[in-house]
């Protein structure tokens, strides 16, 4: 049974924003400032975690809104060329791409990742090695870290159903129209699907200068174990290699 591992990363396509009238105001994720900042974060953290994977047998697609194509391409031109298995695509291009690349495989492992977060360097290998039960629709990563790149702080983190999961589809069913499993309340509902929990601390939630996670109070809570400063770099290396 062959599987293809496909990582979807949303840059600035947010359904709830696309369906809201902006009344002449710019959508935050469509501005030049926001896009440049987010792509810089992607390049220095998310892309590094992809390039650091011990198994490079995967595809990663970063999806951006078509109206921002010029800004996205101008920004990308400032950086080194992307690896062959990583591409920036519009939603239309992505919809065509995924249907094309999964042909010839039995299973699609559809990995969710945000454009500022990271997976452990062993994660892709773990997905290739894993043998789920036939009824399993999702592999959930409950344990990970939260990293504050502003203050170089790291804490151990646990979430019952976080936004770090992999959906499993039969390619035949996906090509026939089956898409996303319907879940209530987004990622928190994934655990209600037939699922299995992956062992290990497999992800990093990234708290930086342009997201809300820094305001959640995780670093001030006794609930989460704070990693000593002397060990932060060593753990980060397991995700993004040498900084």
C-alpha cells in the first residue's frame, strides 16, 4: 500500500475573511507588510523544519490568495530558491495540484501545518512508518512545545485536539469527491473522528510578533513546564536544525 504525504500550509487564505465584506478596508493578511513578515517567519522557521526532515519524501504546498500574487512573488524573489518538494500556489492551482499528484497512490496523508509553526525532524518518517487501523481517519499530535521567538522561551505543551494533525484518505475516495471530514469547532473537533494519538513531542506552536498566541498566558501558567534557557537551542535544533 503506497501513501503520499501532502502538507497543506495556508499563508493568507482564510475562508471566514473571504466571505466577509471588508467595506473598503484591507484584509490584514492581504497587506504587503503582513505578507512580507509572514513569509520571513515561514522561511526562518517553517521552511527550515521542512528542510530538516530526515525523510524528504513529502510534498508541501503553501496556499496564498490570488489577489496577492504579485506581492507574494516579489517577496519570494528575495530568498533562496525553494526545495523541489515545496511550492507556493493559489487556491485554484492547489486544487488542481493535489488531484494530480495523488494519482497512483493508495492513501493520502493530508498534514495540517500553519505557516509559522514547525514539526519535529522525524515527523515525516514517523508518518511513513506508521501503520494505522483501517477505520482511522486522523492522527493527532497532542504533545509539543510553544516557542516564544521574541524572548527565546520554550514550554512543554499539551492539547487534547490541537491544530497539528494528519487526515488519512483513501486516494480513490478523495478523487471521487470526498474532501474534508466535517468537524465541529475546527481542530478541536478532530478528536471526535476515529483517530489515533502519535507519541512524542512532534510540534512547535510559534509565538512571535504577529500572532495572538503570545497573549494566551501560557508562559505565565504553572500548568506548563518551562524549558531551561540552556536547553532551548538543543530542542529547537530537533525542529529547524542550526539557526
